[in-house]
C-alpha cells in the first residue's frame, strides 16, 4: 500500500545532511512551509543552499535559518524585502553567497530540472549583468541567454490538501513555486492544512500528482 | 513648475490602458494605476506570483492571507480569475501574452534602456524579481517614475549608469512633469503637465527632449 502520510514533523523532515540544497516554496509570506522550515532548523543541518523566491522576513522561515548561521548560499530572485533583516545582515557581513536569478528564469530552471531538460535559452537578462559569463545565442534576430537546470536535494512545500498518494491541491496564490519545486528535488516533502481520503480530490483538479511526493504531513497553518 | 503627485501620474497612465488589455503592474507606484482605470473598461490584471483577474483590496477583516499580489498586498478575485504556478506565470510574460507592463525605474535611457534592479552597491543587496522577464516579454512597457532622483539628478539619461534590466525595452514614460515616448530619435515629449515649459523640463532631463508635435 502506498502511504506517504507521516505523523510527526520530525519524521516528515527526516535526515537532511550538512551542505544540502533545499528548495522552499513560497512568494512573500504566501505558500511557505513554515512548520517544515522550523523542523529543519531544529534538525540542525548546516551549510545549506537555499533556493527560494525571497530570503525570508522578520524572524520566520528562511530568515531564522540565516539568523542561526545555517545557510551558506541563497539562490533567489528578490532577497531584499521590507523586514529581510537577517538576509541583509548576513549579506553585508559577506557570510553568505547570493546567486541572483530573474524570477522567471528561476522558475524555468527548476521546471527544466524536474522535466529532465538540460537547460534552455531565454531572452530574459540578455545584455545585462546577470547574463555575464553565460552562453548566448541570437535566434531569429532575438538575443537569448542559456540557462542551466536547477535541482535540489530536498523541496519543502505547502499545500492546502493532500492524500496518502501525495496528490496535492493549493489555495489561491499560495500555489506559486510549490508545484514546480515538487518536480525538481530528490526528496519532496509537503505540509498540508488537511489530509483527505484517497479519491476525495477531483482528478481533474489535482495540481501536483502524487508521483512527485515523498512525504506529506498535516499541520496547523502558520501565517506571518 | 507643476509636479504631479504619484496618484496623478498613475491616473494619467491609466488613461492609456485600453479596454480588454492584460496588464501587469509592478511593485510600488505602478500598483496605483488599477485604481484609476476609467469606468467601463474591462482590464484583466496579471500578477507574477500566479494570478490573473484580481480585483480591489479586500474589506478589512475579510483578507485571505494566502491571496496577495506582487507587492505582497492582499487582493480579491474577480469572477473569471485564475491561479497558476510560477513557470506558467512567467511563460505568460516571456511568451508575449501580456499587453502592458507598468514598472518603476532608477534610470531610463533615450534608447529605451531600463535600469531598476541594482544600484551596483557592494553592501545594499540587489533584487531583480520579475522585472527582467517583464522587460523582455510585455508587448508594451510603460514606466512610472519621478522625473528626477531625490537629489535632483535626472532619471532620464543618455546612457544608464546603473546595471540594465533590459536593453531598448521602454515604450513610454509617465513622470511628475511630462509624458514622454521612446522613439528612434530619442525622448519625444507627448505632453507636459500644466504650464510646464520644454525648457524647464529639459533642465531636469539628462538627454535631449524632442518637443511635442
């Protein structure tokens, strides 16, 4: 029997080794797996590479990992936000590396990894500093930059409902990066607001098919 | 000199958003444009975090904490709206499906180059978000900005000194002093606010302005 549901947050986060690359779903404070990020902090892994759209605000989520010196590198599109004090502090101290990636390129690199592609040419960033050192090509008169796939060891997702096969649906704009990150990590873990019986989710409406998931845990929702 | 308030600049820009347009509004002042689109026009707003067809801000107490726009403000949905993931959202941009993108700017050059993501500072971290994708993908790119920086130096320049967001991407600029198009010949003034004269506006501009027709 396939059963991806686990009962404790520690079992959900499982072993994550030092130096692991961790994808974190979310945009702003919407769609972030705050419970799993807290469990990651508790678990103690260090020298992490974090892939996320933002680099955390206040004293929550990725910001807490930055505060506790668990992060070696951040790969993201928009690290500086009102309240991103721990990112800014670590950046100023040069304690972390930053790989800044245009948001659409970040999404597509993740999608490419999950879809088994070796990369793609995008017009985004062509002729800018963010394309420095990258292969370029002019195709039908348009300049493109070659971008490589981006995979991770672990993805931490938030969804609204999940079942024991790992099928997921999301709530409003909390979907954001979660469905693509689900496809691009070796171990994919989702916290959901509600676990439902197998068959309760309409197959026409499943957003992330369970094949991508490893573990699902029901949590109380956290909003910041 | 007549200086438009941010709200007046947004209202002037909103007049140029046609009925039926798919529009992406950037963070900050551009967000205000949605509040001024003339009645009777049906405009479908796209936000990079994965939503089409959102409406006004919710009544206090009715916010859905998951439902936000690119500026991280709470929004509501209009009938017909849809959610989608980031890869689809940015495919809409790069794929040329967005009619108009409205962005802010640090600098705009006379050839349409846009700089709005980095000041080149070693200490102050850069943030690009979706700006580069919008710059290359939207059919038309409008910029809403003050005409000068706070210290009075021009934002409209011959060549951007800040790192570029996109090369030759801006179509039209709405400032507190004037509306200006990017043309093959450079900055073409379309209109000046109030009684502002070309000389006055020119003095606050870092490249030659072509007079309105």
